[in-house]
C-alpha cells in the first residue's frame, strides 16, 4: 500500500495547497499538464462564465492572476481520499483574508493526474451562492 505522499494525486494536492498559500504562481502552474482543466468551482461562476473550466496553462495562469494570486489564502485539508492510482478527492476549507473580513468555503476538490504526476484536471465542488453571500456581508458586492 502506498503512503499519501507516494500517491501521485495526493502529492499533487499537497503541493498545490502549499504553493497556493505561499503565493508561488510559477511553482503552482508547473504542477499542471499543458492541456489541463481547472474548474473552481465546477459550473458557471463569475470566474468561469461558460462553466466549462479553464483549459490550458495560459487560461489556468489567468485564473491564478484573477482568483488565487490576489488572495491571502489559508487552506485547511480535512481528509484526502485516494481513488485508483491517479485520482483523489479532498475535503478542505479555503479561508481568504479579504483585509476587512474573511470568507470561508468548504469544498471537495478532485485531482486527476497523469503518469508523470502532472495535474490533468482539478474540479472543486463548492457553492458560489454561499461565497456571494459572504462577499455581500463584507461589502464587496
């Protein structure tokens, strides 16, 4: 049986969370395959009007620049569940310090990786409606 750090998808999640919290854009982008897809959140949102996700490193980089880069994130991982050799589901909470208050969103993030451990798809399931409500209370919307 492999340990969590030996499982490629779990390792990808650990590295993704660590680099996102450090604000390391280039290190974070290097985790992704050239043709990867990021859906965060899954479905239509102000971050993804089509609901089809951010495809390819250029689009994923723009997602970083718009969403992750400006954030002061703390991501608390509650549980990582491996599925097969190349996927995992992660129950986690993302807390963003907005300067005049914090938002907090619980999510399930699903990571799928290729044989080289590069992320080919990351799908984060969380409620935009809940986030929007928090942003309104903080006066951002």
